[in-house]
C-alpha cells in the first residue's frame, strides 16, 4: 500500500542552525501539506503546496520557513534559523485533490529537537 | 476560523466496553476526519465523512451537519485501541485540516 515517508525520524540541532525536513508523498498525489505538533498540544497547519507553489500558509509559517519540491518525488520543509520553540513533531501529508472531500495521508513524522 | 472541540479529553475503560468520543465544530465544513495517533506519534486516517454514518470493523463514525457534531464509537474495545483519537475538519474550498485537541483513550485488559 502506498505511503508517505519522512526523513529523518528524529533531528537534533542547535538553535540558529538550518534544518531541512524531507518527505516523499504518495506518487500520484498532487497536494502536499506540512503540519506540526508541539509536545502536548494539538496538530497545527503550517502550509499547503500545489502546482509548485504555496496555496495557503498559516501565521506560523513566517520568513524562517520555506517549502520546495526540488524533484518529482521529494517535498521539503526548511527552517532557516531554528529557535527553541520550533521543537515539535513535523508531519507531512498528501492528498489526491483539494476538494476537501479527499483524504489526507500522513507520514510518520520527524521529531525536531532544538537545543 | 473553525473551532474544533473534543470530549472527553481523557477516557479510561475496561476491555469490551462501548466507547464514544465526541467532536463539535463552529463553522460549516466540507468534511470531518477522524484520525488515530499512536504513542510513537504517527497519524493514521480512520474515517472521512461529510454526512451520515460510516463503519469500519468495530469503529463507527457519525456526523450531524445541522448540529455541527460528530461521534466516534468503538464497539467491544480492546487494549490495542489505546491511542489518541483526533477529530479534524476541512472547510469549503479550503483543503487544510483544523484539528481538535484529541482524546486519549486507554483500554484496560
């Protein structure tokens, strides 16, 4: 069964460093998302991406964040200069379309720890 | 902005009990999703529904669009059902999911 994959599973970094979180969405999906979950809190939307551009972003997704689909398979989230408060689980998701009626499939997550 | 509320926040039950988790939201939606999050953190989609009722094995999800309310039921609960169950909604013309805070379910053998 096709699945969304994410690497690494756990990333530890020093404050101020750049990190890139990687995702491989399901191959025939067209819509991609990043969400994050700070420990003990609910999952929050960060950004959605379609046709090689951002379709929506939340207020969390400031200039420190960027997304890219560098090739036909990977979808990346970059945090330019990490802060302590960026420590969270980051989930990638993909869906076949964006009607709102389509199921989103989640990756296993990357746990980011900023020291 | 849609506010998604779940109850209860925590639920402990004996194996075999019938479980109900509730979700309410404040603004009309295109679909409601029930998700399961295991201790390792991964999220699995259980149901997506926009009306009526869906059943998968021992899990049943219902939605009342007029009342902006959904329930997730688990029949004959089992310790392996222990997880966090999350309700999330997607709006019209808006594909992002807005999440509830989750219900932590623990089933005791």
